[in-house]
C-alpha cells in the first residue's frame, strides 16, 4: 500500500492537470504534458454510465510499474465515491486522493480509515465547507493540502464575478497555513481559449497567497507556470535577503532600508525554492 508522501521539498508543484478517467489515451498524453501533477477525474468529468469503466481504466494505469516509478509524474485521483477509494487505495501508482464536496472533518477521518497511508486533498465546494475550512485542513495527518472547487462554490454562493471568490480563497489560504499545509492551488479556469483571462485570474490568486493552479487543458500550463513563478527581481531580492541572513543572525536592515527578520528570511527561502534554485 502506498504511504502518504512527505511534505514537498524544493520546488513546489505549480501545475495540476485534470483529465477524465474514462479516456485512458488522454491520461497518457497528460502524463507527458509537463504538468507537475496529473489528476485523473472519476467524478464530474465522467458520465454516470462510464463510472465503472473509468475506475477500471484508472486501476490499470495505477497498477503499471512505470506509473509507480520514483521519477514518474505524481498521479492524484478525484474520486466519485467509496467504491473508487477501496478499488484504488493499494495500487502502487497512486500518489493521493482528491476528495470532492467535503464539508466536515468526519468525512476525512472516514476516508483515512478506509485508505490508511494515502495522502488526501479535500476539496471545499460549498459555503458550509468554507466555514469548516480549518477543521477540515487539520482533520488528519493524511491531509496534505486543501483546495476549492470553485464551480460548485460559485453556484452555491450565487457568485458570478471572480472578485466574489476573494474571501473564500483567502479563507482557505489562512486555513492551510494554520494547519501547516502548503498554500492551496487555485481551482480551474474554465475557458481554455481565454489565456489572457487565465493570466489575470492567476495574478489575483497569487496576490491572495495561492500557489499554482489546476488546469483542464495543456495549453493552460505555460500560463500558470509563468504566473506563479517569481520574477527575476523577486529572486534577486530573495537571494540578497538570504545572503545577508547568513552573515548576520537575527533582525537586520539591508543597505536599501528593508527590515529583515526570521519571517522575511523564511519567505525569501520559499521564493528561491519556487524558482527551482534550492
């Protein structure tokens, strides 16, 4: 049975590509797309009469030793129900389960008991889930991250504009941080042709503290990657902070007047890691 992976070291994942579980040829292409994580979707992307086939095809994929290799692209599965969890939990190619429509911590505990050792990513898709964000994020040591399901959340809240999601996005960022989890990735941007809109939306998410984004088409991946990678100026500033902290311990002021303490140094180290330089 796969053990839940340790917290990520070095460069965090930025791109998470969803693919329908009932289209194994598309899944195979996704694994070569350059996405940091591939999410095989057994829920919304699969019609009811295709659910069993999708589960069977995904089981075949996760049983392949190539998928299970240490250097393989991590594969998450967004499950439809407990039958999926029981069928896939022990397969070597599984990296994590993504749990849709979680509203209470007790649901996380149940999945963790059914699939011990598997990393879990609860998806918060309703007002009730947002209210319980921290209790879900801290429910069990198997939880390795949380994220929003923004399509369902928009419908639940009656929100049309992107700005209407600022508070829920901030809420999950704070909940994740309080639970010592990585910053949440943004939910998918539904228009695969509007790359300018994707860029703008990613900028808004990054400003709120989110890191990376789920995608539904490979053409979205380069935009997401660029949007969340630090700029050359940000990297230079971070390197200056880390270098100064190595010379003088404790709080200090840089020549340009910036104040630096332990929290600032930690943030600078995260920037360098994100740039792929750690």
